[in-house]
C-alpha cells in the first residue's frame, strides 16, 4: 500500500482540482438558485427586482470562465484575460516538462516528452482562442 502512494503521489493534484471544481460549481449553482428565489419573491409581490439582482444572473455559472475571465464572460482578449493567462501557463509548463525530458529527470524522459507535447498543444489552442477573441469583448 505504501508503494502505491509513493508511485502515484501526483494523482493528488488532479483529484484536488476535481474536488475544488465540483465545490465551486456547487456554490455557483446555489448562488443562481438563491437569486432566482429572490426574483420569484419580488414577482409574487408584484415589484420590479433591482437591477443589481438581475445582473447576478448574467455572471457565468461555470467556475473556469468566472475565475479566469476577470468577470467578463465574453472574453475580451485584453492582456490579463483568461485566454492569455492560459497561453502563458501552458507555455511555461510545456517548457518545464521539455527541460525535464531533455535532462531525463527520474529516468522518465519519454513520459515528460509526451506531457510537454500535450501542454504545447494546449498552449497553441489557447493562443488561437486568445487571438480569435481579439476585440469582440462585451461592452458594459
């Protein structure tokens, strides 16, 4: 059993991401549900709900878009936008794993090479996404 944890320690990171994403999605669901209850209460009283309450429903329900877009669900393509963050993140990680492959750390050069190719592909996909969303951001 100890060897299992020694060999697969890295699985803790994807599992932690999975749990935190699930919890974040649950919180976003609760936020939307509570907002709809408040709007329903206003409707039953025959009153107009405040604009700030309606604006809560405009926010994206998925955590990734909300976390990386800086509050702009359309993705404006500006520096600091989630697309550019992803380009830099995946690029740096691809370079790090390429170096690990080149130096054959832990004798797992081939595995690191595969990971660096996958991260490089994600970097390129993020770059294309960032360039395509160039100036079509939402104007508030």
